[in-house]
């Protein structure tokens, strides 16, 4: 059986991901998405809480595997700054020069 060595960095980010998944209010996100009738094209409907949780974890994984430590998709923004993984759910955002 092939064993894969898991680095301390991988474990640290896994712990951070687990903490985010345990503490982020996915029920609130589901209610907001339902109230806004926010459909995901991949589903063709408003996702339920389980689908949102699964998607959030995949967004964080994409962030961990990206060169710029950033992933933004489906309302979620995952980023790593100074070794800290952050996940946000954004309903509206505006930038101006």
C-alpha cells in the first residue's frame, strides 16, 4: 500500500478548513440565497445547505491549490493571507478607482 506523507502545512490548512466548516453559518447563507432566488447554473436551482457546504469546501481546496492563494466563485471568496485561510460569502461588492 502506498503511503502519502502529509506535510505540516497541509495539516494546518486542513485544521483551518475544518474550523471554518464548523463555525460558518451555512444555514444563514442558504436562507439568503433562497430569499434572493440565487440559483447556481450548475444545479439550475437554489442550492440547499448541504450543497452549499460541499461547494464551500471545494472553493477552499481550489484556493489551496491555486498559485495566487485565491478563489472566487458562486458567491464565495477563499483566500490565504499570512498563512491564514479565510472564506467569505459575498452578496454585493463594489470597487472604484
